[in-house]
C-alpha cells in the first residue's frame, strides 16, 4: 500500500464527517443517546430504588389473620422487625368466614390483606391474599410476607421454649473447606476469577452496544459507497482522489462520529449520576454503586477509558474496512444487504465468541478460551472493553490484543489495496468472495484494471 494511494483521504474525511454530523439520522440518534444517558440513572433510582419498601408497606393497614395451627396467642405486633418495617399496621384475628372476608377485601377500598396460617406434614405455611384490583401491590405483599415470616420463626421458637444458648447451638453453621495441596502437602491457593451475575450483564450490555453501533455505522459506510457508485459520484471523486483514500477517509470519519457519541454517553452518565446523587436522592452518595460493583466504579479511571476507546476504534476500523469492501463489490443499493452477508456473519462470530467468554467468566472464571476471546481480532473489540472495565484482564493481554488487531488491520488493508481500485470501478453483478482472492493474486498493488 503506497502513500500515494491514500493521498487525499483528509479531504474525504473532512467532507464525510461534516455531512455525517449534519445528517438528520445522526442528529436524531445523538439526541436519543443524550436523552437516554441523562435519564437512565434517575429512572433506575426511581424504579429500583429503596423507596419502594418505604412507600409500599405503609399502605397496608390491616391484616386479617386465620390461624389453623396448634400455636395459640400469635401476636405479630410484639416482634421488633415488623415495628421497624411498617407503621400503623393492625393484625386482627378474624372469626368471620374466610370467604366472606375475601369478598369484603375485594369490595372495600381499604388496603387490607388476609393471612392464613396452616400446617402440613410438619411444615408451616403462610398464605397471603389481596384484592385482585385493590391498591395493594405484589411488591408490597412480598415485603410484608418476608417480615411476617421472620416474625413467625421467632414465634415458633418462643412457643417451644428454647433457651438462647440452645438456640445458638441450633443455628450454628456447619461448614466445610476443601484444600488443594502439592506433593509436599503445602496448600495451593486457587484464586477465584469468576464474575458475579451483575458483572456478567454489565459485560453483556457493553458487548451488545458495541455490536449494534459497529454494525449500524459499518452498514452506513457500505451504503454510502454503493450510493456514490450508482449515482456516478464516485467517478468524479476518482479524478482527484485514489479509491483507497476514499474508503480510509470514510472509515475514519464514521469512526470519529461514533467515538464522539461514546465519549458524550460516558460523560453524561457520570453527570446524571452526580445530579441524581446530590439533588434527586441526596441520601445516597453514589447511585451507580447500587447497580454496579463498587470496585468497578472506584477503579474506572481515564486510563481505562482511553484503552477501551482505543480497542473499540481498532475493532471498528477492522469491521468498517470489511463493510466498505463488501459495499464496493456491488453496484446497486438494492443489493447492499446481500453483499453485507459475509460482514454480518463475521461480526456475529466475533460477538458470539465474546458472549461465550462472558458466560465462561461467570461460570468458571478465566481460562484458555477467555484468553483466546480477548486476543482474537474478531471478538476482542466486543469483549475486551468490558473485561478492562471489570479488571478481568492483564496488561500483557491488553497489549497483545492491540498488537493483534493492528496486524490484522494492516493485513486487511494490504488485501484491500490490491483489489479496491478494481472493485470501486466495477459496475455489474456482485463480486463473490472467491473472485476477490483471484483479483488479489492478479492485480499488483496500486494498479487500476479497467473493464
């Protein structure tokens, strides 16, 4: 790939970036991303926040109790955890027919529920029932049920008259420890490198976002090239700019637009978190720490952001080059989706390998397959950024991944340099993959074959 073959890429880059930033699709998408980033933390705080418990249980005012067990004189109000959990909650031992009380609850607007206590085969059961269309919510009933269950356990203990010492013995935990030792009997410390359920979904979410943005942006590059070919605009560009410079300029322009969106999303998420923590819910120091591993938040510095953006950028250049090459193999806009089949298939392979690595990290921790996925050029752009954020990769793996990606991009560009000028001038049926390799063998670097 000669330097002369990419001269003029800056002009294509500046023009494409300007047109991309001005396009309605980019502006609408950017507004959606900005709105999502600003509102995400407040909505999470509102929907999943701890205000649910405070607002929920207080609404329940009456519990009608039906006791069908041998335990008599049940008094839930004397148990401390219920006094803390709810206010003005009355437990009424009811003598009316059970079905009559259920009908009453269904008709009345009072926030009331029934509690039937039964025993079967040595087990106690607490049956809660609420009105099907009343104001009591399922979450409120679940919270009340947990509190009553703890209280009932204490009532059972008091009923059998067990001393505190005996209770302590009964509740004593019995644990086992398994040691791995070497030939000399010295213990081998095995580090647990697995990730939690929440960490897995964070990793999966990052992977999914990168996949969607990468496929959307790369598809735009292919569509742009096909549109310019079909409208003959590409022929005017070729009078002053080499074909390879066109695709390089387009790739770097689209990459810049994507990185601008990513940077804004990250900045706005932290701003949204700060505003929510200080003004919307001042009682909580850091809202993100409630939903993401605190170690991830504490260790998420500018160095990790730069590494993640670099890996994402290299991956985007690789996949965007494939998409641009696919776009150059066809001459009609209607055939774009068909020409992108191989690109889509390659992207999904990388994404699925990354998903497999994420599942492996949650199940067994780091192993050879995870290391392969972190370095493999198809999957590294999807899984490595999340692994860096979670601290599940080493400096050596990061450097190896970057080097392998750079080598892959160089090799791909050498291949593109051999065939792109022929492809960009091609107007006819879509060129198949095997024909691309034939062109690469017969066309010398930088030469132009006219058909």
